[in-house]
C-alpha cells in the first residue's frame, strides 16, 4: 500500500476513534451539577466511575497512538525533489500517461459492453428457442 493510502487509512482510523470516544463519553459520563441553583442530578444507571475512567483512558491512549502513527507516516513522505517547474513537468507527464490509459480503458469498456449485448442477444434467442421447443399441454 502506498504512503498516501496509508495516510488516508490512518485519518479514517483517527476519525473513527474520535467519534467512538466522544459518543462513549456522552453516553457513559456521569451527570454533573451545573450550578448550585439546580437540584442534584440523578445517579447514573451504569457501572462504577472507575470503569468509566479506565475506558476513557484507554480510548484516549488509542487516539494518541493513532495520531503518533499519522505523524510517523507524514515524516516518511518523500521530500519533493526539484523546483516547481520540474514538478509541473512531471505532473504533465503523469497526466498524459493517465489520459492514454484512460482511453485504453474506455476502449476496453466499449468492447466489453458490446460483448455483453451480444451475450444478452444470444441468451434471449436461446430462451426463445427453448420456449418454442416446449410442447403445449
């Protein structure tokens, strides 16, 4: 897997961990009193607070670990070589190569669609022939 794909996977993992962590904190956090003017909140129906604290610690550790892995991947990115003109030239070469491959794929797609239509026509003819061979009862 190339470095860009690894970076995308890591970003996706970090987003997933973040959403899961926030959702779990919202769901499991014990209620707190906002002001002395408000009544004492009802007790939270979940397990003890130590379990919640440990779970929050584990989730934050996993998120920090994922962020560090992301930073390591960013550090592994190659440093751009050459000046801007060389990069623009390389981009143009890659774009031309991409266009050629795209045209080739388009031709293959058109040939595949043509073959699919032929197969459908043959299947239709075969189905009609089978139905015509059946004796009426």
